[in-house]
């Protein structure tokens, strides 16, 4: 459940203040949006825009797994390297491809509340355990799938792909 559902007395400003506090302490916050069997859940960062970076988003993963993945990747982009559309990354158990979010204002609601319509987003699309992507046949994901929030782009310079990220296993 969301903070407002768990505590109906909270105002929108209370929720935004709690997000501001996390950003001040952690440099970013992860926001989760619940899904259903028909609509995929998604999670995204808020705070990377303050550093001139696109916010990161993951669709089709339970919030705890998405949060873990986004925290590792957000720390990586803040400390080491930008993630570019078309880039392939291997992070712990994850094989990811970066896809530019075409309409961030349609998905990254809280980030847009904080930073306006200039927010950029990069979706971290994950392959299934067999290495198949959601655009391939026999991809095995969650019941609501893994919606793509933009068009795939070819990685323009495979010789300069970043090193493998060291991601601790999710507890």
C-alpha cells in the first residue's frame, strides 16, 4: 500500500516532505506504484534529476525487488557512469537494457511534481531467467507483463560499454 492508503490523515505535502527527507539523506528516493494481474506495477527514482541525470524506472517487478535494483543502479549512475539508451548491463542476476522513456510525465508522476515537465527517464528493461527480452517470444515475466515505456535504441558503441556492476543479492 502507499503512504496515503496506510495513513489517510497524511496530506500530499506530508508525503512529498517524506520523499524530500529521503532525497536529502540518500540523494534519491524510490517510489513504487502498485499493479494488478492486468496492470504491471512499476517503480522509479526521484532525485537523479537534481544531478542532471534521467530518473530510472523498472516495470513488472515486485516493489521490493525493483527498489533493490533501482538503488544499486541509481548509486552507480550517481557515482560512476551515466546509463544510455540501448546500453546493455549485467548486474548481479540481472541482464538489463536501457530504454529511453518517451513520455516521462505519463509515468514518473512524483518526479514531475518535484522537477517539472523537463524530467527525463530511462527504463531498465530486464530479461527473464533464460535471457529473453519482453519483445521476444516465450519471454516469461509476471502476469501483467513488463510494459515498455519507450522504443528500443541500438547501443551505439559496444567497445565502450561500462563494466559489470557488482550487485549484492537481494535479501
